[in-house]
C-alpha cells in the first residue's frame, strides 16, 4: 500500500464512539474543580516565602542589635576604665 494512501486512511474522519462527548465534558468539569488546588498551593507557598523573608529580616535585625549592644558595652567599659584612672590619680 502507498504511504499517502495509508495516511489518508489513518487520518480519515471517523465517527466518535457513543457517549464520547459526555465523557469529555465530565472530564473537563472535574479538572476545572481540581485546578484551583494548585493555585491555592501557589498562594500558600508565596505567603510562606514572604513570612520567611520577614523572619529573616527580624533575625538579621536581632543580630545587628546584638552587635550594637556589644559595641556600646565595650565603649562603656572603656569610658569606665578611663574615668576610674582619672579619679584614682
């Protein structure tokens, strides 16, 4: 058989089986209902990323505060040391 003839026969229009359209429509209805779930997961993931970023900023601010307190403490210690040297003389 000729390749062109085989293609025409294979690709020829055929009648759909009984109930095909109903099955397709039912499938699209169930898929439309389940598509909202990934969207909700995407929103939940975005919220978690934002919250995680917020916690990271809080953690970073805490570390910066701790560093600032250490510096201030060392400066106060230095000032106390100098003041005691002045009063001891």
